[in-house]
C-alpha cells in the first residue's frame, strides 16, 4: 500500500504518533480497513512542519511550501489526505486553502482528520463494536488546532458538545464534564513560555481529576504527549495519586472493535502498567 499510483487516499501518520505512539497509527489503519477505505502511505516521511513553526524555526510561507512538497513529491498528489494529528491537520488544511499554490502545483487534495472519518461512520462502528465501553468515564479534549481552527469549517457536534463527545457517546461511554474542557493542553505555548506549558496542563489535569474521569480522550498525539509528561511530573510532586490514561480517538475505536490493547493500540507505550491493567479491566467488566 505504499505510494504506487497518483490520486487515491493517503494516510499520513505524522511525526509524534509514528515515533512516539505508533499504536495510534496502527489503530487508525485497522479502523480504516474495517470501514473499507483503500489507502496508502507516503513514499517517505517528512514532517508536516507544524512543530518547526511552533518553536519559531519556520515562517508560515515555508510551512506551506513544505506541505506542498509532501503532497506532490512524497504522496504523488493524492485526492485525499487523512491525518491523525491536529497539528498536521492545521498545516495541510491551511496550505490547501492557498489557491495560488494549489493551481501552481496542480493539487486537488482535501485533508480530513481520522476523527472526522470516525465521526461520519460512528453509528456503523458502534453497531459492530465487540467491547463495551460503558465503564469508561471519558474526559474529552479536542485540542486547539481543531476546536479553534481559524481557516475553515470543522465538524459541529450532534449528540454532545463536540466531535469527540459524539463519538464517545455513540460508543456508549460516559462523558464527564469539567471546568477546563475548552482550554489548551499547554503544548502550543512552548515557543514563547516553556514553563507556562506545565502550568496550563496542571490546571486542566486537576479539573479532570475532580471530574472522576478514568480516561482522557484526545485526537492529537501532541496533546496526548503533553498530558502524559505533565501527569508524570505531577505524580512526582505528589500532587496526584495516579495517572489517568490518555488515549487517542483511533485507539478508542480500535478497542471498541475488539483489537488488542497492546499489539494494535500500543497502550503499553503511553501509560504505566498499573493503569493499563485498570483500563483493560474496565473494558472487560
């Protein structure tokens, strides 16, 4: 399924998920296969450029150029790009809205987030679920680069308050409310105020702990990483007693479809063993 033919659907894994949380990509692969989506991967992996822009290395005009290099040289000009990361989503969608570049490179691609693909097919996925998620108390974090996307429309919710709540509710998970639901994870502040990142994450995580959630659900690997690092630091400071598992929406759906939490979802790489055991017990009880 590597890039042989022009056009078609590309699954773009992104740097953080590919190198840090590969279970996100494996889960997305299984979900797309389950839905009958034919896709391929880029012939090679190059960063979408969002991390480089975040830390001040690249300006927006260069990030757009890098996005088009990815699309034309490494993806063979696909008709659709599916991403698993909010930062990748922002980079590609923003670049694709520059009509001069579209025309110059002859690009016709559209960009979708895996969460959008899941949302559109959530009822079909729920009808085929093999594992009950009703024991999960889910604190949802959509993430700024999608929730407050400034360059176009995003999917609006129908059942809950946002795209992730809709998905979780359709899969029969309980969605909890918490005061800091719409705030940033803190990761986007790293360019300007590195210490502020932890302070923002701390306030959000304390709010989630008070909600009695046993899972944090996100659609961005970078947000997931920020929460994991902040929780480890908070536990070291003895401000929290245990880590709340943070999972990506593709992993949540893979679990509901009965895929292995370790071999496919790769959850052992993003949470302590004790918390993984608690999560698995909640899924099987």
